[in-house]
């Protein structure tokens, strides 16, 4: 896409401008952006963003007081701290996910949309494994229905869970 101002260079910046109560979308090149006074260019446009910077910026969006309460918590498996995760963007072991659940799950949900793994079941997997995965999914839906106080849906889900559990046993 070409710059909407000079119509020569490729557009590398997309921004919205409010003009007379109307929102105007603009796609412009970095050269034309430097000439506009209302576009903040205090960062290098061509600078790649690292994963560590991404995690750090996402975590800064949370309430700082919430982090300070959890920052000294350590993982019983590896001894890693939550403040270490905040600086590196990496957990120390699989137990860290449970140890820092209060902070990690909202972050993971914000990035991925959900916190449970939605992997595929192998085609040669036993029918029992498929049913157990379905039961776990239904139980999660049941918890959500109860939280929303949608008791009709919760009753239907409960009945489905009972039927599937009878098939496994």
C-alpha cells in the first residue's frame, strides 16, 4: 500500500486522526509521518519488537500494586520468582504456572483468548480419552454457566457430563 500523502513510498504507519468530529484513517510512510506534528515518533519505527518487550509491556498494563504483592512469591519446584518472569518473560518450570496462576492466567487469557490447551486428539487415541477430554470441556462450560447464573444451561451440561461419565465407567 502506498503512502496516502506522498503516494510514492510504501505506507508503514497506520493512524487515526479526529478531524471535525470525524475519524479519518491514514496510511503513511515514515518520511511523511516525520513532517506531521500530531504523530508521536519518539520511537524508532524500524526497530523490531522483542518477545521480552512484548511481555513487559503487557504486564505494565496491570495494576502495579497487584504485582508488588506477588513479586516475592517463589515457585516450589524451581525457586524462580514472579519478578524473574516479569524481566525475562519465561517461567522456570511447569510448576510455575500453578504457583503464579493469579498473575499468569489473566496474561495468557489476554494473549491467547483462553488458558486451557486446545490441542488435537490423535486419531488413534482411545475412545475413553476422547470422552474424558469432552467431559473436561463440559465441566469448564458448566463452571462458566454457574458463574453467569445460567442454571438451565448448567443443568443441561450437568446431564451431559453424567451421561459421558457413565460411558467411561
